C-alpha cells in the first residue's frame, strides 16, 4: 500500500487535476484506490460523485479533519488544500510515502512555492528518506520563456522533476464527466499519455523502495 500526497500551498496549482487523474490511472490498472479529499471545497469528491458507474471504481474519503490509510487500498491519493502548513502539513507528510508538488510556470507560483519546498526539506521523514518528494510542471508550454524559467526553478528545488503536463482541453472535459485521462481511448490522448509516463514510472519505482 502506498499513500501519495499532492501538495502545494498555492491555490490553482493543479492539485486536484493531478490527484483525480492519478486515481483514475491506478483504478484503470485494476488497483484498489482511495481518493482522500482534505479540501473544504471538496473538488475531488465532487469529481467522484460525477464519475459514471461503468468506469473503474475509486473509493472516496472525506479527509478534511483526518484521513486513514485503508489497509485494503493499494493506493491512497490525497488531494490537499491550498495553504497546507503547520501541524496539518507535518501530519500529512508523516502519513505519506510519496509527495508530488504540482507547479505552474508563473512567477507567482514560484514565489509561493519556494518556502514550502524549504519546509518539506526540513521535515524529518523527508530528510531521513522515509518520504520521497518530486515536482510536476502543470500547464506547461515548452515553447515559452515561462516554461524555461520553471525548469530552472525546478532544477534548483532540491527535488527531482518527474514530468511536465501541458494545458489541454481534454483535462477539463474529462473532469466535467468524472473521468480521467486514463478512461479515454488512448488514441485520443496519446500525446498526454506520453507526458504522464515518466511521472508514473517514478511513482511505481519509488513505491517499491518503501
């Protein structure tokens, strides 16, 4: 069993997009998946409520006060709220095996995330190698100057960057239907699936080291 925390104090960084699509991926692989939503807006749980019953099953959990790691779940994906800090952050990091930090290519996102990454580096479980952390670029257009600035920031973050996901309408369309990228015919999202490959490879390999 592995618990993946999706965290960034900046609102709108792509946490729920990352969390719901990760849950969709592991469910599509036949894994028992729990999607825990710590955010009072309940965006991840609302996505789950829209999910058609014919799609692979994902179990929902309200994690606003606390979340439990289901012993029967192969993967627990935790969507955290903006502004996660203090004791709640410490507990969430302690409970996680893996942490993904999504970031968009903007000066605002980089400024808001810099102190958060320093806090993560100082967490005991991260320092001792008990919790692995990685960065993910969100809504990245590699042709832009902002994307280059983001890559330079990520290279200095102290954590590996395991993927850059582009801004694509398919994410919004899937979210409206309670679906993930991995519930769509592969031929329709082949470019996006390629972008997800290194991220998923890192997650699976890192989980085996726990």
